C-alpha cells in the first residue's frame, strides 16, 4: 500500500485484535444461550468455558471435516424449515414493498448498525478466505488447472453463500414480523433461543423445538469454531509480515496462533461474566464490525483493483462502481451512527 511502510498491516492488526476479542465473546455467548435453552443444567458462563475448551481440542486434533459436514447439514435443515414456516405464514402482499424501503424505526439504530456490521458477515472474512484458499490451493488445483477456474470456485462459494444469506435474512424478518411482533415477544437475554424457536413451533408444532435447537447449535458452534481459528491464524500471519526475521510461521508450533487463541478465549469468558446478555453482546460485536468495515473495504478495493498483475482477474468496471457505492454507503452509515449516538 502507498504511504508509510506497512501501515495497512498495523491497521489490520489493530482491527484483528479488537474484533477477535468481541466476536468470539459474542458467538460463544449465543451458542451458550442455545445450550441453556435446549440442555440447561449449567449457567451460560459455564457453557462458554466448556464450548471454548471443546473448540480448542478440536483445533488441536484437527477434527474439522466432520464438523464442517455436520454444520452444513444443520444449516440446510434450518434453511428448509424456515422456508416451510414462511410458506405457512407468508407476509401480506402489501408489506412486501417495505422489504426494499430502508427505514430506521425509533430506538432501533443500534440494532440497524449491528446488522450492517454483521450481515451477511464481517468484512474480515475476506482475508480469512484468502488465507484458507492459499492453504487449500493444492486440493483446488487437482480439478482445475487454470487460475481463472480456481478464481471461479472462490466466486461461486461467495455468491451462493451471499445469496442464501440474503434470502434467509428476508425470511427471518418476515417470520419475526408475523409471529413474534404480534405476540409482543422480543428475543433478549439467555432465553433468546427459546423465543426464536417460537418462529417454528407456532407454525409447525412442538416437535420442531429440538430440530431447531440442534440446527441452531450446529450453526453457531461452527461459527465459533471458525472465529476461534480465523482470528489467531490472521494474527500469526500479520506478525510474520511485520517481523519476517522472527520466523513465526516456520515453526511447527505457532506460539502466536495458540497464544492469541487463548487470549481471546479468556477475554470471552470474562466478558460473558460481566455482560451475560447474548443479544446485547452481539449488538456490540456488530457495531465494532461496522466501525472498522470502511477501512477494510477500502484496503480490499485497492488491492483487487491495483495490485493484481493480470488485469483480466480484476473486478469489472460495473463491479467497481458497485463496490465504491457500497464503500460510500458504509462510511455514511458509520458517520450517521456516531452522530446519532453522541448527538
């Protein structure tokens, strides 16, 4: 990047530490809330500790393939059941237009900012995806050999995930408006998972409760697993970039990786004791992600439009205009949120 040497790496290191601390705390909090509602028996903070230890063990033993398959299957079940529930209680035709008209109802600014920061995911995942792609490049090359075909695999993964996220977001909003709002049910506190299960049990019956809880747990647990690996992996890569002579990534055991994993895990445990409400926790996570998003968006845009040698691999002109519009919008959203908050 132009400017002072490695300034962008230092900026990304700072955002990685900030987001690593908050996002893991948030995902473990929601995952624990699902277990409290489904299994019970233990406090949310105890579940957070057990979940974190379980994830560390999985990372240490390399049991990711089975977890990945299980989480994908659970997400598929959750998506199909959500579509069935929506078909049973569809939104009124007169309400459909409101899906495309932006609005910020009174008192919902924090929630709106959180959604912008996390929907469909945090921008830091762009870097994680790149790191994982580099590690799995050998497997990817077994089928296609052309670099454009390899890029097409990554783009397909992005587009499918992005489209499904957008569809499910509309489905969840519609179900909440039709089922939760008329009953005055607000997802909050450790009972958030039980409240959300009403979206399905009200329509499909009580048999749906364990199905939803299992799917929700698998989805959230896989998210926590990814977060607990993604941030330490990025942290270690950043330190290696900043201090190449230290040989951080040349060791068979990455002290930076495991050290940062332990650091954010301990913070997550403490944060959940201080702030045991998973809904508030996730809103804070979303706000942090929103605040750093314009910086990371800008760095990403510069890299993919200037630093890729093969111009045919760069985004098209139309996509660049779309990306710049998104960057302007997110920057405006940050300024607006700060202005309203401290007005």
